[in-house]
C-alpha cells in the first residue's frame, strides 16, 4: 500500500530528493563557474613590452622628446651609455606624443 506520508517526506525541505537537488545544483554552479574562469584565462593578451608592438608604432610616435617637445625636455648630459634629461612641466601642461627607449628613470623634485 502507498503511504502519502513517505512521499511528502521525500519532497519536503530536508528530504532525500531536496538534498540530491541541492547537491546537483551546487555541482552545476561550480562547473559553470570553472568553465567561465577557464575561458577567461585563454584570451589573447599581448605583452606590452614586446618588440612586435614597437614595430607597429608610427615614425611620429618614435620621435625624440627633446626634438618634438623642446619646451619641456632638455638634454643635460649624453654619452654612448647615459642620457640625462631635464624635464619641466608646469601645472596643467601637456606633452605631445613621443618615444622613450628602454631605460631607467629617476625623478627628482
């Protein structure tokens, strides 16, 4: 004989089917999250320091700042290994696009 109380126990919160349903929904959410993270990590990102990016730069952007923006940039000392620039900007002043080769910058006030 079929007992309705057993059937209601299975469907009510805390029952066997509700526990299985909760476990399955949790597993599904974890799978969807892991797939989303996996696809988020495989995007094409270029290295900002790659030479390929520098090859694409136009000649205008590779210009020497002392030539392009002589008002703000001054060469103080230069030899084959070192180049010292004096850079002076006033409040709200902007510079034109220019290029700085790889190197070390030290800022002094």
